[in-house]
C-alpha cells in the first residue's frame, strides 16, 4: 500500500487507538470529494457526481418566494433545481444553484482563482452534502434498504491563488461552523424546496476533512488508475471554464511555489468569439457566450446572427485556442526550468478539465517539441481525458474523494479501494 498523506487534515490521525475503535469510527462513512470550482462546484461520492453553479443568491423573502412560486411554470421540482438553504450567518434563506437565476444579485464565491467568501462557500458545501444525502436516500428507498446515519469524510479542492494559508483558514471556518453532539462533529442543514415549499432538516456527521488544491484531484485519479499507485512527477494543466491551473506534483506533493491559477479559460474564448461576431456582423445584437458554448459541446462551428446571416467561427476558435496553448506553454517552460534547477524532472504532463479538448492537441505538439520527444514517447507521457476513468470535467472531485478514501485506508492499515464507478450525474439543469 502506498501512503498518500498529502493535504491539510482537520482531525488527528487515529494512530494508537485500538483497531476495533478505529474500525467503528469509519463504519458507514462515505468518502466525498468537493471541488469548489470557479464556474461550478462538484461533489463525488464514488458512485455519483453532483454539480451546480458556484454562486449564491440574495436572501429569500417571503414575498419574493410567493411571487416566484406563482410565476413558475417549470415541471422540474427536484431539490437540486429549487434549492434554498438557511444561512445561519445571515439569518436568512438563500438561493443556491439554479434558483440563483431568480435572484436580483448573484454572488460568485470563487473568482480569479480565489475563494472570495467563506460563508457562501460553506453554504455551497452544505448544499452539496444535503443534495448527495437526498440522492443516497432515494437510492436506498428504491432498493428497499433502511435509512442509515449520514457520516462523511471530506476531501476538499480549493482554488490555488490563495495559497496554503487559505486552505487552513477555510478548514478552520468549516470546523467553527460544526456542532458537537455526543462527541461527534456534525453539520446541521435546513433546506427548502422553493417549488413545493417543503422544508427538510439534515444532520451530517463530518468524521474528518482533508484540503488540497483543485488540480491535485486529477493527479490522484491518475495515481490510482494509470500510474497503478506508483509515484511519478506529474505536471497537471487543468483548463476550466473561468481559469486554467498549473500544478506540478513532485514526490506526491504539490509544489505550491510554482502552482498558479490564471483567469482565462473557456469563458474567455467564447467571450472573445462573441465580441468578434458582434463586430463582424455589424449588428447591435450580441451573441451570448452560452450559445457559443452549446455549439462547441455539439461539435458545431456555425452560428446564426439575427439579421446578419450564418457565421462560421472555426477560424476564430482556432486562433483563440492557439493563443491559450501558447500562454500555457510559456508557464510550462518556466516551471520546467525552475524544477530543473532543483534537480527535478517530470515524468508526465496531464492536460485535463472541461476545456482540455480544445487545446489538448495544440499543447501536446508544443510540449513534444520542447522536450524533443518522438511520437511514441509523447503519446505515453502527455496524457489527457483518454487516460482517465472519469469525465475530465469532474476528475478533480473524483480524485479528492479518493484522497479521503485513502486516508481512511491509512488509518485502518488496509489497502485502499482504487475503483471509480460513476453511474449517475446530477446537475441543477433540467
């Protein structure tokens, strides 16, 4: 068994306790990975992935709620699509996920690679754990199994820009919000389904929490799958919606000094294309970035501009992706030089994330030329989504779940379960 003791932990290691006590401590515990991303917050419990926008809405007044319920025509009455949580810090109900679109003011709690608001981030953590508990309970009822206490071990993924101190501060913030019942640390959650007016309370025991940087989750997935638990120095590039992240992992540890999060990603590409189409068409109608993003997801490269005809934006997209690949490669070159000065070489370059497909081939070609690799070596050492057992969009959440699962195996002195069998994806979209 490889010991993966990477991350800041909220509770003491169970060394020295009787084996039976340790085993009982982890009885029924579900390992959950939490990726508080710039665009969406993602949660993975090993069998399902759940995600919603990293945004919280205005306090929910009775009048606003009643007005919204009268006007609502949606048939989607799921909790994840109609969620409000009681915000203890503000003493008010707050919109979360899809419901934030009904709010006059939206507050993104992660921006520019920095966690902006700990209270809102904690609210999102509560939302994710509550919604996963709802999904697990529904699965238990379907299987006709009895309800069991909700007990979780958390692996957090935090934005890089704030540095290691931000990890510690957020963990302290989470710990300060938990309550103690019968010697257990628990999270109390009050939730409301705004569509149905149903309220529900949930108590979740948090056995321990581990915090790491977001892109470390992708490394963990590679470690458990492609690397077969062998430690390889890996440079992770995570191309997301609002940022791209660079994270060298050397001897199983994230190199904090070189890690970075740059506010450019899919959103920057689609915004630039939208602006270019606006200028090219000569119209006063601007194409929303979301429409362009939907075209990208379907592999389409043409879009209709009202009153101006159909435009092919493939050349624009290619130019934007070339520019992004150049920027990422500049960072890789600098970091390889810094690592080399320390006598460190890289075994793998991993290119992951929701935007990885847009730049993978371009970035791979640049990396191959820089290192002087032949095609066979490049295919082996530059890895992307094909090397992952899960979708690149939630690879970090899955890897952070594995980090928590591995910590339990260490405490129990057992081999860790490396399996990832994601059979369900739940989102706040209909």
